[in-house]
C-alpha cells in the first residue's frame, strides 16, 4: 500500500494492518521528512487515545492528516505506533518496501 499527498509518497508498505477500513502503516514505512507532530488528540472508545500529525510536502501543509495510537488498548495492541491517513491523503495499492 502507498499513502500519497501533494505528489509525494508519505508511506509505503506491504505490511499494513486494516482496521475499520483504514490501512495502518508500520512506523518505519512512514517518511519522517513529511510528518510533524500535532497537538490534536481524539478518543476512540475501543482503541484508545489517538495522536495526530501534520503533513508538509511541496511547500504545503495538511493539518491533522495522519494519526497513531501510541498506547492502544490491549485488545488492539497490534496497531501500536502504526500510522493511518485521511483528509485528502490517497491510500492505494503500490509496491512495498
């Protein structure tokens, strides 16, 4: 799977985990050059507290466009640290790393 925005590949992996229709990318598959932490948080009643990231690429910024669960509830621990995307980020089939 490949996550792209503004003509840039943000993440690419053949080992994503799908939860509720979202592909969660392994942390080491995300290109940190384009990701900066956001102060935004949200709570999912069955996954826990999500932390968000802004994306910055090609001179533009997309606020709160990615999220992760740093400390998910035990029953969904497999997504710990994995990153999912939304808000205009295209997640499509692509070559893995």
